[in-house]
């Protein structure tokens, strides 16, 4: 059963059902669900189409394979086109739906393929109803297709970047578990459909982690390194950078210092920028700081990659000699529940506010959301509030509590005192609490419970 991506499917179906030529680009990192998205869309489209998975072989092999699919589609018998140009020309002449998965494989084999395709698109722009869909996992390559210096610039109907599902859509993969377990599953498997599709609801959370990740030869145990190997093989210290960020070293200078002689400032900048281009990490600045702030930090986008480097890669030697259950109990369980899950709960809280804001359920609408840096040199106190929103009236500071205790007036008074000592300029307080609230006057605050987060 296909889960989520309703907006994307609706958008694609609208394009497929037009009475004119459409050229669509869908891109995103590996295993994010691009191919499944277009397949589900084509299933709902309900008409004939041509789907081709490009191969990392030779140009002639790809031409022969695609020719075979096209000739079968049009009942032409055995026919091989002489070139990709002839092949595309035939398709555009005959108004087909053509999907090419991993388009960058073809551009690597055929020099000037974008120019060839541009010429065919232009020749038939007023007469063809062909729908061309190009998919790719090399994000940088795919994004360049719509840049001003690329031949395809101005010919693309829609550029669709596919990122992770939000926590709500991800929870549809395990609808029958309790809410706290949903938080834990999201903390590990994030919003990548492939990871979540492997979860077995009949097993406990621990059993799933052990079976899917910790055991020798498990499905996801070495998945990260295998999937990322192509992307990371040209980046020196990429694994070390992931490991450092996963373990809390998320500022540039902290990462550089930890790498020592392994890297220079310029080399580290190159690695970080490439990881950002791959959508593997992001660079963020507190919302009350300029983008050039030294308080800018890096974070891993994919929860599972974060989990993997924190617990699996970090203890790879121990994993080979310990019983899987013991590995979980002794090296994961305590730190995971006390530190890892609470940080991912903050991510859920932020996603919830963004979802509600996009639905128009927050008034006044949020203009920004992120961390907020505070500093009082006189009192020698500084730090960050992890979830702060900004609207036309100013800042709302949210305290996110993943504990077994209810938020009480005592908790609120401590927060107010902290905000006062640090001269934080805010106009309202909000709380996101796993265990709910026990307050004298709840209407003064924006209160969000665990039940609220999953009520959709």
C-alpha cells in the first residue's frame, strides 16, 4: 500500500492530464521514494506509459534497452533506434508518457544530451502532447537542469524536489502502536518511506531495532554506508564529519578542531557544502542571529543516518562481538531514551507547528521558526531555546518537554525567570509536553500535548 505524498500525486496528475507537452523533473536523494511516487501516480493516471530505468553500462546498451521498451509499447516489432535523439524524436512525435529514472546515468554517457533533448522539445512544443518525466538521485546534477546556462532552462514544466515525509505521514506506516512508540520509531527511522516500510508492528520497538539494524547482515545494518558510498567516495572525512555531528560537534570550528590534521578549513567547507547539496545535512542559524553568525550550526537531516552514526558506526567493533540484545541494552537504550529521543521530539514539535501554519490553523501566521540564541555576559549565562516562532507580534518561546512529568506552574515560573535573566524579547510562551499539563491557568499559553501532535 502506498502511503503519503498526496500533494505531489495531485500535482503530477494535473500535469499528466493536460492537453499539451509537459516536461517534469523529479529529484531527491536515494531511497527517498521518487520512483515509487511516479509509479503510484501512473497507476492512478490509468493510461499507458513507458518507464525506463537507466543503467550504468554503455550508451549502446541503454539505447537498445529503451528501444525494446518503446517498440513493444507501440507494437513495432523488433527495432533499435540509432541514437537517443532518434528515440526522443519518435516519442515526441507519437505523444507518449515517457519516464526515465536516473537520468544522470544517460547524461554521463551521452555528451550534450540536455542540448539534444532541448532541440527535440522545441521542435515539437506546439504539436506534441508528450509527457516527459526525468528522475534522478544526484541532486546537484538534476537542479542544474533548470539553471539559466542549461539548454533545458525554460522548457521544464515542474521541478519537484522530494524530501522526507513529515512525522505524521511517517506514522501511517505503524498506525497501531501507542503514541510514545510512534515518537521512538520516528526518532530512528525518520521520514524515509523505505526505512519505515520495514517496521513490523507485531514486534516491539526494541525487536525491530535489533532485527533491522543491529543484527549481523540485517537489512539496514550497513545500509547507510552502502547507499552513500557513491556520493561519499570523493569526499574525504565525510564519515568522520557525520560521526562528529551525530555526537554533538555541530559548529564549524568544533568539527575542524576535532578533525585536527585530517582536514583544513577549505577542505571541510568543501565537504560540508557538498553534503548540504546532497540534502544529507543542513546549515542553520538561530532566528535572532544574522546568517553570518558564528553560532551557525550543522545538523543531519535524516534521523536514521543520525542514529546510525551515533550508535552503530560509533560502536562498530562492539557490534561484531556483542549479542544484539545486549548491544541495544548496554550501548543504546539509556542514551537513546534520555538524549536522542528528546531532540527528535523537538523536531516533531517544530514540524507540527509548520504543518498547522501551512493549514492556516495558526493566527497570526508564523513567519519564522527555529532556535533562539541568548547571552548575558554579566551573569555569564548563555544557550539556546530550540523551538521559537516569530510572527507579526514578535517571538513565542516554546519549551519542549519529553519527560514523564506534567508541566506545572513551577516549570513555567522557572522558564520566565530564565528568559528575564537573559533579556529574551518575547510576547508569549508555548509548551509541547509528552505527559501533558497541570496548570492553574492554561489559556495564557499555547499548549500542545502528545495527543495533539498525532490528531490529524
